[in-house]
């Protein structure tokens, strides 16, 4: 009888070792190695039959002439994030926190496709999925549900059914008979993903894998999973708000700068094609501490509202709390205000919120953050028809940002009357021709003076 083969795997990064070690050599985590059986039996290889379809080397000119078109998913935001639709044979990993809406998103896409889709679920029963489908209000006889977690059984039906899209909810529930460890373990996840990837490449069927996320926001399972798939999408948002953002973290077939925006409603996810409208809160009276940034997220300009509250610290250590904004970046901006303008913010609590609970990466938001903090400190509201686009440097200078004309155009389209930009961004902009007043600023103290007409 063959001896059972085992190996040790780091549960954090997926590194393999022949013996147990206390500290992982590759990621540095302590006590993460777990023994798993890796005995592989070829009679369980799910794709033996399909292997006869194995492709042969061909001249590149022949291949390019038969490139298949991307599959339109009928979901414009999803298409956009993928780079224009599903590429045949690609494997897409969709990650996100529990309850964020991964299953809802994928079921909705599966139901909206006029193609044969196989939705494999190891997490919910067919009745539960049906309930969700009813809630979404879409009927589609081409969408097949399948409760199965063994890759070998799945392979049998995939061969019979020949679906045009496969959704697996979730990769952590699958197991393969060739490995003895439990579902969700590093070696199972890796092996199941490898087999599904083989299927995708050989049959040109796109496969979407739903993946869990760990407490610290990493995709659960081996890092190698992210290397294996073609596209990694992250579904995120604050659960207390309805807005959800789909970002591409990796994309072999498109840009990772794109993002899709959805709103979770009572009947599924609504695509948000004009994000500025939802990110600006409707308010009647002007309040201090609020400013609006003309941002570009992905390829899309959007206006985002920022709220700051600066108050005297009650406890010894002042609090710095942010939602949707990097707290270290806020500390840096506060240090600039302290050092360059003499504001004593060291003894103040500072709270900063981005409306809608979305996370923002664009550095052009800096000037609006500074403006809202200043507005809260001075307790003077900023006119709500004013917006900002500029990065702030360590010496208090307002730096240039990219795609300034797109930002100005979006602000103008939404009826803003003034936009503050970096003085160095003025080149090439015809200020006289635009309906919106463009105010160039060079430094933060200049911004302060312009905004509050002080000194
Ligand atoms: P779900 O899609 O199951 O999330 P995941 O697969 O990422 O764990 O969860 C969706 C959440 O959204 C759940 O709390 C219920 C809610 N929801 C709606 O608000 N509207 C809907 O139409 C649906 C289907 C779900
Ligand atoms: Mg789910």
C-alpha cells in the first residue's frame, strides 16, 4: 500500500514545507503551519476525459484570427470592471466580506444572462437560492442550480451540460477526492481551483469563483489562488450603507483602475451609473465641516462629500477617526496644518467621514479634506456650490492632479459654481471659456484666506 504523503502548509500564505516550522519563511507569521495530506491519486483526476481535447502549439497568427469575443454580462458595471465583458476561458475570483452581496451579485448576473449558466452552491440549498431569485424578480430557465461540493461530481455534470458560464459559491466549500484534508484548507482550495482552471482553459468557459475574506481583509486561502486566476475582484462597502463597490485588484484582460458601483436595494443590486448623485448628501442649510472633492475613481469622475468634525479632546490622547479615508494620510494633512499654518490640532479630536461609506484612493481629495477640517475649525460653512481638486504636499503646497479637465467638466455638469485647483494645474485650461469659476491656489494658507476671507 502506498504510504500517505503529507506536507505542512502555512495557513496564512500557503507556503509549503516538508517539516513543521514555527515561523513561516515566506510571510513571517508565527505558528501557522498545519499538516495536510497531499496524496494524489490519478484515478480521481476529474479532467482525464477532457484531456483528449488538449490543445496543440499553433502559430500565433492562426490563433489571433479566431479570438472569441468577450461575453456581455448585461450588467454594465460588471462589464466595466472586467474590461468590457467576460473573456472566454478566464477564471475570475470575487472576494468580499460575508453578507456584502457576493452571492446576490453573481446570481443576478447568472439570471440576467441569455446563456446556459451553472450556479454551483456549496453554501445554500436550492430552495434558499430560489428565494433569493424570487426577491430579485428574475426568471430564467437557462440558469441551472446545483448543490455539490465534490469537484469530481461537478466535472461529470460540466461535461454533460456544457454551460457557457460557471459560478462556484464558494471555492472554500469545494473538495477534491484526490486530497484528504477538509474543505477550505489551503491544499483543497488550491487543488480545486487548479482543476476548475484547467476546465476553463480547455473548454473556453468562463468560471467565476466566489471567495471568502479573512478578518484583516485578505482573501481567505492561499495567496497562490490569486496568482492562479486571471482576475481578482473585490466587492466592498460599508454594511450600514447601501452602496457597494466592485474593484479589480488584478486583471489580466483589463485595467485595474476601473470600478463598478452598486446600490443594494430590496430587490437586488441596482447599477449606479451616475455616482456623483448618490455621493452628495441632500442638505438644505449650509453647515461647517463639509466640503466636496472632485475625484476620479477608476476612469470615472465623481463628486464626493467629506465631513470633518474638529473638537477639543476630552481625554488625554486626542482621537483620530476616519471612515473611507486612510488615517495616516489624515495625520499627515493635520501635521501640515499644524506646521505650516500654526493650527494647534494636536489637542483636538478629529473625525472624518466620506459619505456613502466608500473608500477613496485618489490623492486629489487632499484639498477637500483640508478645506473641511479648516471649515470645522473656523466654524464657517463652505458654499455648497464649491468643490476642490488638489493634492497637498508636505510643505503645504497644492500639487497638480491628473485629468483636471474631466474633473472640471463633471463639476460644471453637476451645477457647481467654483472649483479650487492647484495653480500649477492651470496650464492648458481655458478659464475664460468655462462656466464654472476656476480658482488657482498654490498653498494651504492661500486656500484658507480665499475660503474664509480672513486676514
Ligand atoms: P449575500 O449576497 O448572501 O452576501 P454574501 O454572499 O457576500 O455573503 O448577502 C446579501 C445581503 O444583502 C443580505 O444581508 C441580504 C441583503 N439583500 C438585500 O438587501 N436585497 C436583496 O435583494 C438581496 C437578495 C439581499
Ligand atoms: Mg454568499
